[in-house]
């Protein structure tokens, strides 16, 4: 079956610290992988995505590389800001029109 | 980019009443829309897949008679929570899938917070 396992939180970091949120997946075939971010009281926003192995998605200083050999899509950012405080969801999709499978979400709090 | 809206964003109702939530794709046609439910501090759980012009496909454990889904057009899907009870209080999020041929992605609405008293 299809599933996403995500690092449990909550994660608390000081401003400018390095961030890693681990994500591994199980899927048949070749899924697309996504990171979504949810700010308090809001819906999900796409942060970045990768559609094939070795692709690197990047946005707003965040990066994640699609690693087929380790079935992983870890999220990283070199220097976090207070405004990055949110819940981050890793997800996979099997293709256009197919459902998404979400990880449990990781809450990140960045303190000044 | 593609925009999905939801209405209302927040609703409070009395136990036993029905509530309708709308999900619209504003600048693209969506043959498929999805409805999710999110409990506090938890992930999104897929409730049903809504296909334009046909019956929705419900996930196991979701009561189709309680959560009525209608996908009447390529830009609108509605979720009606019938005879709502306090345990139905949750954050409901819809998403819409772009037309076939576009990169695999879903666009999410901002969510509707339902509180049943």
C-alpha cells in the first residue's frame, strides 16, 4: 500500500538554526512527493514538490530531494526564521486525480 | 496559481441540524475533488473522492448518508453534514485536482471549521 511516515514533533528551534524534518514513504510505482505547510488557522499550502527520483524541490529556502534508494524526502532549511513556525506535512500522490497520502505532520516552533 | 475556495470558513450550528460546505475551483475545472477531515493536531484524513457527474467514493468508515457529497459542476463540490453532532466538530478541507495532463498536484482550500454545539 501507500503510506508516509514523518518525524514526530513538536520541534523547537532557535532562529537561524538548521532544520531537518524526516520523511519516508512506501508506495507502489513512482509517486510524486510533496511538502505542504499549514500556518495556524489556515489551510494547506504547497511548499515544494518532486515528481521523479533525484529531483530536488526548493522554495523559500527549503529543500527536499527525492531519494528512491532510501524512499525518503527529507525537508531541510539552513537557517529558520520565526515566520517558519507552522505544521509541515509530507505527502505522496500516485498521479493526476489520485488521492494524496499524508504524514502525521510535524509542528515547528522557531523562537527568537 | 490555481485557487480553491471554501465557504463558509467557520460555522457553528446546533446539534441535529445540517450544514453545507462549498468548495470551488476558481480558475480551473476540476473533474475530481477530495474532502478531508482534520482533527486538532492531527493529519488529514481522506473522507471521500468526488467526481463530477457521478457518485462520490467514500473511504472506509465514512458514513455516506451522514456526509453527503455533490459534485454538480466542474468547479463546485459540496459537502453536507446531516444531523450534525458534537463529534462531527472538525476542520474540513477540500482539494481539487487539475485537469489530466497537468503535473500531479492538488490545490487545497483554506478549510472550514465546524463547531457543533
